């Protein structure tokens, strides 16, 4: 793996590195960690990389790695830059024969996302989008229960992603995470929408297997001077007639990373909280509430197969993230060995396009006083 | 207290009786428990009432009690009938000089509610509406924290009231609770809206001290053949610019009585769950999360004054309900003794009118594809 | 009901009155609320009792009530005094033909308890001991599950009753609850042992249906100058070979009323927390964890029959307490009507004797450096 | 790092590898993964190790690695074998100049542990014992709070480590984890005592900074034919006069990995649950309960410094485990670079000796009907 972005001090770069390394399948071998070439190289050294694999730019990295022998050169790039720098390196890498893992939202604009899809198809390379929460064992169980009809027809959805870290004007401090997220040039037309809303949208569609047909969005810009949304309240209508709400926020004071979902069907329902990720609450017509746990009793293989340790040994954010990398790596190895994988299990550019449509529809709805906008 | 409705087998009649009796201030002395005169009298006997205080109709009760000596006759009526039978007995009682406690929603129609307000004013009698959840000690603490500015300016609200008992067609069974609730003639134009939505609306306005300015409602009628809503997803805009979502449902399979609220301010936030009513979760800019408990450390007097037992001894649904009765009775006794009460603390017809406006605005919004409708 | 003790300002007297009144079966008709005759009478007036039913002493009350016509006089006395004043009025009431409800621990000494048992037998009157927690619907469910063999043979028990209110020297303040509890003359030889330990002991034996065979107790007296235990750590051995721990404390700083129990069998296990009383956690060999709720799915009739309101409407401390009174009143009414009740469901003097044996065994064990002492 | 034990299919070997790799400081370079030389080599290949670094025995590995150039050879060994195979390879490694990380309990016997201490001293090499739970950020916070006097003098301790996986005779199935744990030859004189009891003991002494002075242990052997304890109930007395209970079990049916601790001081108290590891519950004399979270508000640097991701992003079992490895690696790098580390923060052989004393004292106490036995 070669990394693009994620220099020393970066939050998400470090997360990607840890997630990629947990399962022992992936090794960081090179990187272009910053648009500042000096910082890039220093970051690589801090990570114990040999100096000749610390590159000054992603272009250099891709071109030089391509020249290395196959058993030495990186297999894929991991793109962990702000949103505006997803598409250019992804395209460059794919066109030069490298697979790509990319952070979300997939690109800066919807047009880029659609173009990226074409680039991927043409390249015949793999592309994974790190909607990391779908790697959680309880999310897998929830999806499997829906897929197996355990809940019956879905009627109602509640999803929320609540954070409070933008409650004050942290973008005026030296908080790098905040400064680019409130900047449309680097973030795109969505603020909280892109940063966390896409996770919520992806989780809904992943677990239920249903597309959001249309939405009505009432966005907030509570931080003084903010151009992009830092809060959103949405109504959802799913393709099967189910209805729901989505609440997202980065000004929900005191909330840390409160992503949660409830899905109600005709015969069963599920509830999951990211901050307590090792429980799946299920409710039933005629049985008491049941709490599933990773590697615990009664799980579908889709869930138990992604756990690493016995029941009662909590896995967290990094482990779910790692599952995306593991499944991607497993696909990659199969590819290299000429084996077929029936249904690779990680988010792709299609998820990315859904996410961009979600952002665009929400912004359009908000401009029209929360009128309904279709997602297609 | 004389009761109207609430015959043997009734759910809410029994709740009112238990709630009224807990604090030893109120005694059930008579009743017209059913529109069926035979059933009414048998119900009274089952409650150990003397036969001459078991009446065949509420009119009879009110007229005959009026003739009794003041120290014997009932002081007020408690109306616990289906919605369509709130206004007629309330008006009759008030016009004959009796105070009234009435279940919610206050009336069948908004017009009735407005007329009732006039009747009350003219009668110079007390009127309490049993939005029972506002009697909870943690709800009182939440309100006091907002009132004292502890949360700062409110920015975001999430409220939900989720039940699952109408997930199947229970109205086709002999479930009396269900049959009238799905019938517009007895329930009014709102289904879940009136039954539980008004509680959610009242809780929001009670805790925050803010009025809902406008709302957008997307209602569901998931049960086959249902005319009234059994599910609702709403966007809220408060008078101060705060935004939020409301989710209500009686088809949220497996949910029992999941009323919950989150209020986020600029410097603090609160979270309360009715099913775990003895905790108030608070979050802060620079302190760890704090959990308040009834009669525990750090409460405002508005909260500690409504608890009955030491911290750690859970009070529940009936106790919160009882607080409405207790505060009403305290007001009544003060009135009798010629004392003044500065700020009686129980819901009134004004809350009832807000509730009716909420129902009407929601239904209108829903008819117009969830367009915004103002509440005033 | 006539009350002995429980004057204005008393904690437990008020609890008994509220608990007795909730279900509408019992009416407070008279009382001797204090050993101070003036205070007694004032307390009765505060409770709206007619002056001629406010007595100066329990002896006066019992003798005078006896002279009243049967349909007017009290049916039973409720004794809510400190421990040293349980036996004398109980004996006096029974010998004069009144049934008795008495707070725990049943008496000041074990000898008194054994004598009381004889008095009861001879009197042919009813006697209920208010081990109130056994009235909880989830405790009933736990007991029913054990009785029905759902857990299999019991192997392990953990029980705790943790409070923190004696962490500081509150007995030196004007805290009346504290002053008598740390005084051997009024409390007996057990401090926390009698006050809360007997509840823990009773809960273990009630749920499991097993007797504690022997125990080893290491008591603490952490409060300066305290003669009686304010903390206890115990090992338990049950008659069937099960083992366990008991931890009780009134110096567990910050704990409010944390009574909790876990019972592990060969095929199932249960867990219950008094501070979250509306959940029964169950664990199974091959199923996910299941959470039962009052009036929820899957309950035994022994549990659902003691709930008052629908699932999701929390019942608390007072309601469980009220169940003891309700079952006692039901028994009493059956008796009056000449009906038989197969298995009256409330704690009796036998439970009281077990509690006293528990206290005595614990104190003896502690004196012998936590040596094993049998309970029989 | 070279690994001893932990071949394909092993639970704890895999845990050590993942934990060591998360932070990017440690690389697995070789291993002797099994006493079966063929299996050892195949396991190494499965881990993508070059064949010449897959050794047939730990002796071979240590001797051959020693011959490699310093920048290539392993820096330390990680011993992840059953208990009887801790001491021999540890001693061999240390005497041949390699640092050691070893799983707990440190050795098979107390004598071995004491001898190991001498070997370590003589070798001048580092030795870490993986009491992994002490790596958790909330455990660090708890310890820091005690160290800073926030709780005041400690009075009461409750600790439990409850599992249910030995509820049935799994040792008669092909469960390799079970078979050696119930075998005294491989496990030592303690069963659950060694496997989980030592974790509980270590956690108590780590957080409180107090030594267990003496204990009384009542052990259970509930599984048919088991020689070693599968359950234990203990009384604890700490060196400062605090008292407490410990409950450990592997037959607590349905429990997964329920390690939990409560520590009560004179002015504050803490509670932590391993299965919900991202919360530290604290209670106070005059403040509401406060819940600390990793990287959340109000933490001591000793806690915040061991977190890897922002608040609300759960870290779990592996991350706490990784902190032991990270701190060990940091110490090792400092050593290599000639820097000094003031207070290395990972468990050592001294912790190991305490654990062995705990096992021995417990077994002795149990043999004497739970008599008190000192730990020194």
C-alpha cells in the first residue's frame, strides 16, 4: 500500500494505516503524505519508511512505483486527503494501473464521481470506498437479518449522526480537521452532509438493501459565518414505501460520534449505536428483546466471519475500518492468484455516487425550503 | 373527585385513579364510568363506591353532586373518555361549577378547544390537562436547566415517541384501546398524532420554553385500511431558529413506550428517555457527561420538590402522572383556603390548544406533501 | 389500616401510605404516628384523619379501635417504626385481634422473631413483612423462571446492595434516618446488615427458592465511632451446593440504592438491577441475551399479573411495595369473605426469621474472622 | 518480534500479532509457532514470513536469530504458549540476549516466577507481561484519579471476572482453549484463578495502587471431573484496611468476558466494565454521576495519551492490548537510542509474581475452607 495524504498529525491517515495493518495482510511500503514535499518526506521517515519510498507528490509516487518490480512495488494507493483531492490522484492511480482505496465522500462533485466510475471501469482495477461502519459485525448481522427476511417488509427508519465538535468556531483555531471541512473549495457543496451525512445515508441503504427514493432536507448553518451546513434534519422516503427521519449534526453539543440507526419491519426491528458498537438490539412481535453480540449466539455467518476475537472482547472503530481493508485485500489477493470472488464485500464507487447524489439532493431540497428531491 | 369514563377494564381510567390516590390528597367519591349505565354502576361498585354515588351518566352525576353539601360533594371531575367525549362533559362540568381534569388531546377538534378555553375563562374554574410526562422529576430538571440558561441558546431538538402496538391489525381484535383510536369519529383527525404526538409536542415546548413555529409532516398509514395516521416523520422549526426532527409511531414494531428527547444548546445539552425515566443525561462543552437522578446531587428545587422518595428508589409513569394531580390538588386547596399560588405547575387548556394546532398543522402539511405549515 | 409510627417527616411511613393507597384496596383510617403523643396527633391531622382516630399511643389505638363497629374499625396495623419498636406493637395488635403488616427486619432480636412466630400462630391472624423488592414484576419473573426450571440447577449467585449515604458522619447531623440506624439499641446487632442486608438475603432466597446454608462475613465499620457495621463482604454457600458473594454497604460513596442480583444456572441465568427495575436480563446457552420487561412479551403469569400498566410504562419502588400490600389485602378480603387463597404471595414471619438468622450468623462470623457460620 | 507459540488457529497468538501491529512500531519477523515443527513452519508461511525465519523450535529460533545481523534479527520474543511453556523459553531468550513479552500468568509455578525475576535482573533485558486490560484508556484514567487523590482513601472494592464458556464440558470436545486450561500440568494449580483471576487481581492493584494483604477463597469445581477451579468467590483485605469481594467464574452461564471493577473512596468512586470499555463511571459526594470517555473532556494526560482516535470512536480489547506492546516498544527504542524512560508503563515480572502469589494464596485458602491467607 502506498498512501496519498495522511502526513504526521493527520487523523484519518493514521486511522487508515492502523486499520490496514491490523490483519497482517497489508504493509505500508511508500507514501506521498502531503502536498508539501518536505513534510511528505518527513512523515514517511516518521513511519520508518525507507527514504527512497517517501515521495514528494502522488504523481511521483505513482510513476516511480510503476517502474519497480512487481513483487516490490505497491499494489494499491490509499487516498486519505481532503475531498477535493480524491478524484485527481484516484484517476491518476487507476490510469497507471494501481488499485485504489479512497476515503469518503468519493469526490468533490457529483460529476467527478460519475467520471470516476467510468475511469474505474476502463481501468479494470479495484476501487474501495471506506464507509467503515459497514465493516462492523453487528451492522453485518443487521443487514443479514434484513436480507433473510427476519424483519419482514421495512416500514420505518430512524438514522442519526450527531457530533458536537463544531459547536464553537474551532475553524478559527488551528484545528486542521475543521478548517477544510467548512471550506466549500475543499469540502464540496456539503459540510456535515458530506462528512457524516454520507455515512448515515450509506448505512441506511446498506442495512436495508433499499434505496432512498426522495428526501426533504432542512439544513442548518449555526456556526457564525459558515457557508456550509453544520446541521441537517431530513425526511426520507424509501423505494418500497418506508418512511423515516435523518438527523445529522456537528453542532450537537457534547455528542462525540453518535451514529445510530433503527429499522422497523412488519415482524421485527433492529437498533444499533456506533458508540456502543458491540450490541445489536432486536425487537420482535412475540418474543422479548434480544441483544446480539459479536461472535455471540445466533449470528449469521456474514457477521461472525468478520469478528477477530471471542465474544465479550470488544472490537471498535478501527476493527470495523480494518474489515473494509481486509475484504479489499482478500479480493486483491484472489485477483492476483486468478481466483474468483463471488461477491466482494466492501463499498465501491457506486456507494460513492449514491453519497454524492444524497449531498446534491439535500442541498437542492434545502434551497427550496425542504421540498422533496429525488435521488436518481 | 368524580370520574367520567374509566369503567372496569379501562386502561387510562385506572391510571388516573392510581395517580390521583398516591399522594393522599384526592379521594374518588363518585363516578359515571361508562355511557352504558349498567356498566357504569357496576364499575363504581367494583371500586367500593357507595351505590348512590355511582351515576348512570355524567349529566346525572354533575347535577346530583351539585345538590350535595359542599364538604361531601366532589370537588372536580376527571374526564378519561375517548377524545370525542372530552368537550361535552368538560363544558357541562365547568358550567355547573366543577373544576376539571381532562385527558389529552384536549378535545376532538381545534374549534372545540378554542371554545373550551372561553368556557373555562367564563367559569373561573381550574382546568388541568394530563400531559403526564411533564410531571417527571428529570423533565422538571431539564426545564429548569433551560430556564436558568445552563444550555445556552437552543439550536437543535430531537424528539420521538415510538410504540409498536398497532403493528398488526389489533383494531380487528377485541382491543378496545385500538378500536377507538383508529376511528376518526372518536379520535379526531389525528391518530398517532393525537394519541402520542401531542405528548411529544408538549414535551418539546415544555422543556425548551420555545414554541414550534412551523412544521413539515410526512404521515404514514401502514395498517391496512387505516384512515388515520399510525406513523409520522416531522421537521420542526422553533420560534428562536432552532431546528429539529420528530418521529412518532405506533407501528414501530417492538417499541413499548419509547418517548425520548434531546435538546442541544450552545453550551450544554440534555437527553431524557421515558422508559428509563430516572436519568437525565447532560453534556457539556468542557466537562464529562453528567447523569442527574431524582433526588440526587445537584438538582434545581423545581425537580427535587416533585420527588417522593430518596435517590435510587425509582419513580415511574404513575408517579409523574400523580404530580399533575398533586399540583392540581394543591392549587385547588389553595383556592379553597383563599391562598394565592404564584405559578400553578400543571398543563392547562393552553397546552391543549397547542396540541390541537399541532395535530391540525401536521395533517394539513401531510396533505400537501409535507409542506411547511405554521402553528398559530 | 391503622399506622404505628410514620409521623410527619418520616421516610418509610410515607412510603407505606403511598404503597397501600395505590391500588385502591386499602384506606388509612387511623394512626399512632409517634411516641410523642402531640406529634402523633398532629401527624394524623396532616393526613386529613378525623381527630378521634389520631391516637396518642399504639396501645390506645388498638384498644379503642377494637371497640369500634367492625365495618368502621381498622382491619390491620402497619408498623413502620425503628426496629426496636416492631415486636411490642406487633404482639399487642395480634393479641387483640388485628392483622399486621410490619417493616423489616422483623424484630430487634432473633428471640423476638421466634416468639413473634408463636404469637402469630396462636392469634390466627395474618402477618406480612415488607420485603418490598419481591413485589417487582421482574423479580416475580425471575422466580418463576427458576421455579419452572428454565435456568437449570443453580451454581452461582452474586448479590449486592450498595448505598453511599452513610459515607460521611450524617448521624452527627439531624438526619433521623441515620441516627437510629447506627444505634444498637434501636437497630439491633446489625447495621447495614439489618437495614439492607436482609433485603439482599431475602431476594436471593426468594428468587432461587434455595436457602443459604452457611456464610462467611467480613464486616466493616468505616464511619468513625460506629459500633455497627456499615459495610459487609460475604461468601455464601447455598443448600444445593451453589456458591456466591454478597456485598452490602452504606459507605459505597455515590451509590444510591444499588440492589442487584445475578443467578447463574446450568442452562440459563438472570440479572436484575433495582435501580433499573423494569428490565430482566437473561442469558442462555445457545440464544442471544434476552431482556424481559414488565407486561412485555414472554412473561410467566406470576409476573404479568402484578403489573398495573402497559409495557414501557415504568413502575418503580412504590409499585413493587404496593404489590405486597395488594396481595396482603387480597388475602385479607378472601379471609373476610370465607374464601380460600391457595398460596398467599407476600413475605411472612418465616422470611423475618431467616433475616434475623442472617444477621446473627453474619455478626458471629465476623467476630470469628469471617469463619463459616450455618444459618439454621 | 519473534513469536513463540500462536500457530494457525490459536486465539491468543493472533491477538498478540494484531495488538503488536496496530501502532506500526513492531513487525513480526520470525516465529516458532508450535511444538510440532511442521505446524510451526506452515503457520509461519500462512503469516507471509520467509521460510528461513520459520523455525522448528524456539531454541532454534533464538540461536539462529542471534547469529543474524542486529538490524535484521528479532529484537524480542513474544511468548504466547500455555502456561507451562512460559518459563523455559523466557529464560532461554533472556539468557541469549533477547527481550521478552510474555502472556499471563507469568509461569507455571510461583518458584519459576521468582527464578524468572532473577534471570531478568541478571540479563539486563526488558520483560513485559500482557495484563492487557491495564492498557485501556479508562483504566488509566481510573488509576490517575486514585493517584491524584480524587477518590480519597479507598474503602471498598468489588471486582469480578465472569465468563460462561466452561459451563458445559467443552474440554471433552475439540476445544483446544479448554483442554489445556483444565489440565494442571499445563495450567498450573489454578484454573479460572490463573486464566482470569490474575487479571482481576492485577486490575485491583493497578488501579488502587494498593496491595491485597490477605484473601479468603471459596473455589468451585462445577464441571464434572474438573480438578482445577472453574469458579471462585473471594473476600479481599487491602493493605490500607479497605475490604472487598472478588467473583470469578468460567461457568457463569451466558457471560462473555465480564470483567468489571468498582472502587469506593471516601470522596469519590469509580466503576468500569470491560465489555463497555469506553466509559468510566464516577460518583461523587456532592456532584451528579460523571461519565468519562476516551479522549473526552476532563481526562488526565495518563489517559488521553494512550488513545488513538477522537472521542466517540470506540477502542476495544485489541487497542488496550496494543498499548502494552506500544509502551514496551517505546521503552525498547529508547534503550536502543540510549535515552532514558522515567517510568515505563507496562506490567512486569513483579506483576507476574503478585499474580502467582494470588493463585497460591487462593488455592491454599480454599483447601482450608476459605481461611485467610496472606499474599507476601
